[in-house]
């Protein structure tokens, strides 16, 4: 599989998919941050995990997380609904649940649509 590097010395930044390239693990994100900011991989992984943990903690408490220039993570309630079991065709009830919704900031939208 062809990989494209974007600043990471070990060449593990981006992996091609049908729709483009993406980072595949927390380690790859941390490696990129470490290379760009003169941190150790352990330090940068701790930062990445702390950011994800903070977003998770805010979501579980029902709070919105806003990252200026990137976007907002907020909780939405999905009501109970009926759905069809594709294997049997029988109607089933899907329980109400909470979902995390991401709304990109204008700066992110503009960067995507240059």
C-alpha cells in the first residue's frame, strides 16, 4: 500500500483510501505532533490522549466542546424509533440514545474548499 508522508520522519502519516488519505491511529497523530513540535513520542501521545479524554469527559457530562477554528462537539438525543431487521424483515424497536455530533468551524470548511 502506498503511503504519503506529511512531515513525519517514519513515513506513517497518511494511508490512502478510496476517498483520499487519513491517519489511522493515535500513535500516528502523536508521531506527527512530536516531529513538528520537538516533543518525544511519549509526550505527544500523552497530549493527544488528554485532548480526547477531555472531549469525552465533556460529552459524558452533556457539555459542548468548542475548538475555535476547528469545530464543535455536542450531544444530541436520538429518540426511540422502529427499524426493520434486514435478516428477518421483522420490525424492532431501537432504544433512545445519545449521539456526538461534530459541526466544523468556518475556518475548517474554508480550508477544505480552497
